[in-house]
């Protein structure tokens, strides 16, 4: 089976971008399904130590505040674009993006942005 994330194609175990979460009682990427956010298995990747480190770096760079409203509650890191690697047939892992493609937003600004704009996907 070919997955959309290159790490899976290379023999890793992170789930594909739009695949459903594992069944209750199973373990994916070292995270129990009960800990996985409702938006699917992409949420599993957000528990990966590499993403946590990258997220902390971006939030710190942005002064621990939303770059739009300067709010400090419920901060999230937003990808300004997604990269689909054609040769691998997979999306780049969330922590592999360059820093300038990531920004800190509060939950409200993040949701508002996604409701108004589609995040562009570049085929590389």
C-alpha cells in the first residue's frame, strides 16, 4: 500500500494524511487513539516529538503570541502552504517545512483563515 507521507513509504509508521485513526486499543506512532484529536490521523503526527520541537521553535520565534491579533491563548502553528512530493507520492511531514512557511495563530484566527482561504499545495 502506498501512503501519502514519504516517511511511511520509506518504512516508517506515521499514518497517511487523510486516513482514519486506528481502531480503539491499537497504538499508532506511540500514541494511544484516545489521545488523537478528532480531525483524523493527521493529528497523530502532531504528537510526534519532531513536530512538538518545531512547534515550540515557531511559537517562540513569534513571541508566544498570534501574529494577527497578538492573543496568547490556544496557540497553533499554521502551514502557509503544503508540499506534495511527486516522486514520493507523499506530502512532506509537518516538521520538515522551512520556518518561513510556518506562523503562530490563535485558534480563532486559524479557524477564520481556513474558512476564508484554501492553503495552497505545491507539487514538487
